[in-house]
């Protein structure tokens, strides 16, 4: 499969500018991986499998042409394009393979591989009004390519931060507009891009290669940027490195459990409606609320996040205990809204999902929720 794809790229697009060649590699990888996603799990080819196979196939294509005048140029450009979009550790495999090629007798004609992509200029980000959906936009340059702005649309509502959309845009304003359209008018109203002011949180949000541990379920469009979004994420983290000690702050499960229990007792002191095992319930609810471990988003509360929390609770706990936890969710959302001074038009939209209403954009199969859905909040 990789050999056929490399041969096709050599024949069809290797004479195009680098930018077009790189985009073509991504698009064709996305199509192949999208087709593989429809095959039985035991026979399915993963993105990590195809990444290394592409390097091997491109190296083989160069090896067969290094003694034929300029015939090596087209496969060499495909190889360097593939190397330029792959994240670690696949990028290291590609670099080592290129070095071995150039050390051979026939490889002496090969030029040095071009440097990888870099983030040049100021990296920008924004956050929706609920606080759990992020836009990250970075100016990216490579050799012989104009600056293009790469956008990551990151949803931190699930069990990790998921990049639900990514791709290049001509300007930061175009990237912001695309992100706002994906998030939805209510949640993204009046949002603007600003310089990244928390490099630690940025590092937690940007995607990284997970190999066999990836959640799966990507669309063809997401597969097209699967490798490149991670490679460019590495470039951004190189450009925006945390300095010194990470500042404290941000709610966590332990603190939230204490605060929420106190809020419940203070509000219901005269009504005697609290369960006897409330402390246990509150502790479990707090532990279930932010299973991605990103304290900076613990206090955020959106309709999507509430709906995912209900699914997690019902999938993890026995039915009777899950019912007790879910029964606390409406008050939990009201407490978070009060704590965060969330505008009523946002807070009110969370309550129906806390009361059990299914979310129309959260699809569930035998494996679980579709965490990669690009949900309009």
C-alpha cells in the first residue's frame, strides 16, 4: 500500500512545489487510513504502521534511481516530504534512513535533507466561553514555503485533550473564524486570539503521537492531518517552552470535593435533603469530572462536558451508585456556574444534560463516546 502511494506521488505530484507535495501526501494518507478504519479491527492498519511503511517505501524508491542521472530527484522529494510531516518517533526513523542513504556509494549525489518545520513568530490561542475548547494558531515555515497559519481546534471535555480539527489557513483571522464556526456562536462569541500565556497548559493540550494507545475513530479529514498536526505541535512546543516553575492555581478533585460539599451543606442546611454518604458521593463525582488530569480545565462546565461525564459515570460505576452520582450533577453544574460567574445563558444550557438529556452530537458505539466529534457547543 505504501509502495503504491509513493509511486503515485512520484508520478503525479513530485514536480509540484513543496507545499502542494506535502499537502498531497497528507490528503492521500488520510484517504488510505479512512478506508482502513472500515476494516475489521484485527486486520486494521494503524497510522503508526503506515508512517514507517511510507518511509521504507520512499527510501526504496530513491535507492532504485540513485544511479540514473536525475531520476532520484522525484522520489527524493517524496521522501523528504514524508519526513517533514511525521512526528517523533517516526521522524527519527526517517532521519536515520536518509542518513544511511546518503552514506551509500550511490547516495553521494543526494543533498542534505531540508530542515523540518518551525514555528516562526508569535503563537496565538483562544478559549471558548465555557473554557474547555481551545484554538491554537501558529505561523509555520519550512524551506521554500511561505508562512502559513496552522490551527488546532482542541476539545478538553473528554478523557484527554483531543484535536478535533486541524489544518492550514492563510491568516490568523481565517483560522479564528474557522474555529469559531466549529465551536458555535454562543460559545465562541467575542473570542479573540492572543499570545499564549501558559506554556504548561499549551503543552498539555497539543497532540502527540500515541501509537497503539490512540483512541481511534478519526474521520478522513482528521486522518489527513493526523501526523502533521503532531509534528507541527512539536515545533510549537519547541518555540513556546515553559520557563521556571509552573505557577500554582486551578481547581483539582480534592479541593472541588471539599468546596462542593460545603456549598451543598450551606445551601441545604434547613432542608435536610442531603444523603448520609454525601462525602463519598461528592468525592467520586469530583474524581469523575476531570479524568484527563488537566487541572486548568477542571472548573470548566459545558453541555458537551456534562453529557460526557454522565456517559463516563454510567459506564464505570454500578447502576445504583451511578444513579446517585448523576442525581448530584445538576447541583454540581450550578455550583460551578456560581463559582465561575458563568453567564446564565451559558449555565442554563448545561442543566438538561445534567438531568440526563442525551447530547445530539455525542455519538456512542460499543467502544464508547466519539471523543473526536467536533461538537458545536
